[in-house]
C-alpha cells in the first residue's frame, strides 16, 4: 500500500469517527473513568442559574442608571428655568 493511500485512509477514519461522535453524542470519560454527563448537566444548570441572577442584577443596575440620568436631566432643566 502506498504512503499516500495510508494517509488518506487515516484521515478518513479520523473524520468518520469525529462525525459519529458528534452525531451520537459520545461522552468522554474523565481520568477516574466516570462519564461526565450527569455532573456536567448539574454544572451547566448551576451556571445557567448564575447567569440568570447576573442578568437580573444588570437589569436593576441599568434601571438605577437610567433613573439617575432622568433625575439629573430634570434637575438641570429646573436650574435653567430658574434663570
């Protein structure tokens, strides 16, 4: 068998394995041999909850910033009206 054909076959096998892994959701095992599916799912949920909390906090901060901006604008207009 020629070297070029061997290289092509190796590349084809690796590509096929990658497609099969992506299609059927092959899960890697960590060093202890435990599938990471359940632990990763719990961690993903914890991170989703944390992101939701951060988004809620950001919404509050945005509201405070807008209220202060509107308040400052009203104060400036009130000072202009006093002239």
